[in-house]
C-alpha cells in the first residue's frame, strides 16, 4: 500500500490543469463537457426562466388584483397562465436540480466528471433549445393556451386552432429527451463513479436524493413524452387517441399526463430534501439523525408517488373502490415525508444551529412545506377534493408545496454552495432581507387563496365580478406577489453583487462534512488530483484540525497526475461497495452534442411547420452528429 | 479514519472484469423505453375497455399466421446474437461474424414482413380511421423503429468485427448491442401478445 500523499499544489498539478482545461474563448464555451460549467449553465438558464415565469405570474396577479379588470384580455391571460405553469415546472424547477446535481454530484462522490460527459452537454443544449422553442411561440403570436396540463379535448385541433398547442406538445417531447438523458447520466455516475471507499451507506444524502430522482425520471418521463406525442399525432396527423368521435378517450390523456405529473411533484421535491439535509447538517455541525431511515423515506416517497396519479382525477367519475385506493395511497405518502421532517427537527435539536441565510431558508421550507403538506392530506380525502377541486384552494396548496418544498430549498442551496461555485462569499445581509421578503411574500400571496377557494373562486378565470366577496383576498394576494417579486429581485441582485464584490471564500466556509469542501473554491477543472480516501459518511469531519484530506494519486505505479498523455482519466468503482475497479479514459470536449441538439431542434421545427426540407436537413445533422459522437473535437 | 479507508483497498486497481459504463447506460435506457411500451399497451387496453367493439369500426382482427412465423424468427435471432458474443469472447472472430450476420438476416426478414403487413393493412384501415388504427400503427411501427436501431447497433459491431477492432479483450460495444437486441425481442413478445393474440382470443 502506498503512503498517503498530501494534496498536490501548484507546479505538481500543472499537467492535470493543462489536460483538463477547456479550449479558450467561444470554442471552449461551445464544446465544454465539464460538469461544473454545464451545471453553472443549467443554473443560469433555469434561473432566467424562473424570472420570466415570475414576471408572467406578476402580470396574472396584476390582472386579478381588482374585479372586472381589463389589463389582460382572456386570451392573453390564458397564454400567460399556461406559460407560467409550463415554465416554472418544466423549464425552471426540474432543470434547476439538473444544475445542482451536475455541479455537486461528481464533487460529492469524489469523481472527476460525470459518467457520460458528452451526453451531459447534450442534455443542456436540448434543455436550452426546447425552452427557446416554446418561447418562440410568442414571436408567432400563437402561444400555448391550454393550461399547463393541456387537457384534451380542449387542446384538440378542433378547439385549439393555430400552432400554440403544437409548440407546447413538441416542446415538451423535445425537452423530455434532455431530462431522460440527464437521468440516465446521474444514475450511472452515482452507481459507478464514486471514489473507492464510498459504499452505498456512505453516500451523502444529497447524492441519494439525486439517485432517487433520476430513477423516478426513468419511469415517469415516458408518460408525458407519450402524452405529448399522441396529442401531436391527433392534432397534426389526424389520429384519434383522445377524440371520442373516433373511438378515443380524453381521459386517456389525463391518465398519461398524471402518471408523469404526480411523480414529477416528487421529482422536484426529493432532491430539495437532499439539499436541506446537507444544509442542516452543516449548520448544526451534526450528522442528520437517522441516516438509514431518511434514505428509506426518500426511496419510499419515490416509490409511493407512482401510485397517486388518480387523485388528480377524483372529479372525473372514478369507481368508488378506485378512488378509495388512491385516496389511501395519497395519505400514505405523508408518512415518509413526515419521517424526513422529524429527522431534520431532531438534528436541529442536537445543537444550536448557526442562523445563516441557508439555514433561514431551510426553516422557511419546513414551515411552508408542512402547511402545504397538511392541505395535501386534505385534498387527498375524496369528499373534500370534490368540494374544492378546480378552485383556488388547489392553487394555494400546490404553490405552498412547490415554493415551500422546492424553491426555498433551492435558495437554501444557492446560498450554501455559492462560495464553492464562485469562490466568493455572499454579502452578509442581503440574503436575510431576501429571505424575509420571500417568506412573508409567499404567505401573504398564497394563504388568502385557500380562503378564496373555500368561498368558491374557481382557478383559471381571467377576471371576476364585483361583490362576490373575493375582492379583498385577491387584493391582498396580489400585494403579497409584489413582495415575493421584490424578494427574488433581491436574490438576483445579491448573486450579481457578491460575484463582483464579496470576500474570497475558503475551501470550507461552513465547516461542512462532504468531499466538495475538501478542494479549493472554485474547484480546479479536474476536481481531484487523486481519488479521495473515504472512510465514513463525513470525511471532512474525520480530519484533525489543520489536516487536509488525503488523496491517492498513483495506481499500480501509474500516476493520475503526471504523464496523462492528453487524456481525461477517471476512476470507476463497483456498484455497491465502491471497490476500486478500473481507470478509464473519459471523452474530451466536442461540438457533436451541440450539433446533435441543433439537429433535433430542426426536427422539432419541421414537425411544427410540416416542412420536409427542414426535416431532412435536421435528420441528416442528427444522424451525422450521432455517427461522429465518439470522434475528436470535430 | 485512514485505517478504515485503507481496508477498502486490498484489491488493486487494474484492467477490469465487470461491465462498462456504456452497458449500464443502455440498461437504464432500456428501462425507460420499456416503460414507454408499457404505457402504450396500457393505452391500448384502456381504449379497448372503453369500446363496445374491438377492433373498432368493423376492422378485422389482424391475421395470425404470418406474424406468428415472423415472431418465432425474431425471438430465435437472439440465439445467434448471444452465440456471436460468446464466440468473440473466446477469441473466435470468424464465428462472431457468421453468427451476427445470421441474426441480422433473421431480423431483416422480420422487418420486410412487417412492411408487407403494413402495406396490406393500409388498404383495410389507417391510423386516421379510428383510435384502434392510431394505436395499431403507432405501436407496431414504434417497435419497427427500435428494430432498425437495434439492427444498426448490430451492423455497427459487425463492421468492427470485420475490421478487427473488437476481440476477446475489447468487446464492450458487442455486449451493449446484443443486450439491446434482446430488449427489442422481448418487447415484441409483449406487443405480439397484446395486439395480435389477445384480440383474437379475448
């Protein structure tokens, strides 16, 4: 056994730096396969979509601030409402966890990159192009307007003319490729790229949450892809899947949509819990209580979430027995979610936490999510659901769950990992201001909507008559939305100001326990000079004061640092125990992912415009990029 | 901590015996594609359960004889594909090429039969005739698309076999292609029993 070497510095790693560095300038930007760059890119793109979706929400709330308002007409309202939901779920929330996962998973498992770096680049480009594709609908004037779940038969060509819904159906299908490819990449990365010694029961909880999310993506995503494809076949190719006149059934669409749609809620919740587990452990300086139970809860939540989809369809006239089964399953899922909440509370009870901004957002998450969870149990009960279905109560419920259960953890994560990603601490006070604006704004916006729903205000109406008793609550809700928007602008300002001005960050500003804190902030291009030695769940907490984490830079007499021959070398380990298995050569930067994504974009445009020439060119570009995929940098 | 970590390293790093990253990637891709087919068959049975008559609109049930023979041929093609992989691992590249060509010919016959069936069915009903037609053509042709992809993979490793860039030590691309081929075959069992057998014997 070779002796442990201290971490390498300066001239020692010059060759590694040269081999792993991207090409300079625009070429490097277009060809990069570095998971950190791709993760940052995912973040900036998803965050931009968050701001766009937020702007749409502000317009909706401005319209609803007073009765009989004519700021937006019904058509514009429906378009903005559809794009708000679609943007927030598909273009912000899901890709945002691809951002966190991409950046953090390889660092937390002690790897130099993802298992399939070029596929990773492909996922990003497809995400970007599908977002642009859907938003191009604004240029044509035919914007999707069928609500974010685009139910047939409203969205059949007969009732939704023009190309609006085609942008939606094709865009969702196109984006599905990105999510699926990303999911496969996460799974193989986590199964095979962990540093030797990081067995399954030593994986950070965030990695567990991404693994669970990715497994769910594999089984959930095909359903929405299918819904999108079949809808488009109905609309553009005269088929009859959802058309009762031709022997189809609109309820089939609802089934397909929600078989994905319900797990999707957990696809954006489970990784959020992973972030919270990391933040709380670091802020309390104690391991999360009940690691094994938390892992079991994660996996159980993922599993049960596939048996809930019919609770979105209680009002469609299901047989009593079926409704009862899905009602029971919906109540059941509260148990593993509750287990995690109690694990966090117990951890916080271990020692006095430090109340930095990430911790504030973590606590804000627990409070808000528990309220959303309670209304979730309410809507799982069939008679209650029958009473409030399609009302503002439901709108209030899912905004509590999504903003509380997903957006707040994301912000906790942003404030937690910002120093690692940028090498700068964030400003001291702006984050706390942002937290209080967002927390208060969120409650003021959405709490009154519970009451609005109970007194009968339906969702998805562009205006309402005076004197129904809805005026005051709507006014309060719209004011809250303004506060919420101010909060997000503060976060945005904080991100920009800190990047330019704030103090440089040390390796481990929070005294956190996982491997990403063992390397410099920001990390070097190659992440780890050698594979880190992991002997527990908290490698950083096992170190003596002043000690740095040991890495192994030699394998069987071959160096992992010198004489790399221009190759990206990485280590691959066995699935369960992460025993050392093999050193592999990883793919290097290339244009092919970008070209392949562009070919698929051309195919999407061709499907929309029914243009054979564009289809042919897109098909050729796709096939050629695929053929050249493994080749050099192009 | 360090002692605990060192205990993990009793096995040296070296050339590996297990499956490659690509193999794991394809297993995951297969899982998600199998889900896609399961959902399509769910849609098929769902609409069947909602229809008074199946196939709808007086369309005749698909004929069984030809497709049954093709099914036997397709399923049997997994055998030479597997034998090809085994031969290569033993270092017998000639048998590898021979078995793989055999599998490809069997697949090609299946595909030609499928196209003939489609052309013949087209005169009786179309995807736009009714929901049954939409489902029938979508599902069978999605499978045909997977068949073509699988044949492309097999053809790709066949070319590599002829060029001599795969051998008993470098056979991961072959493992992946053969694995995918088994998937294309197994999925056909589900499609065949749902779209052909069950509708005839229901």
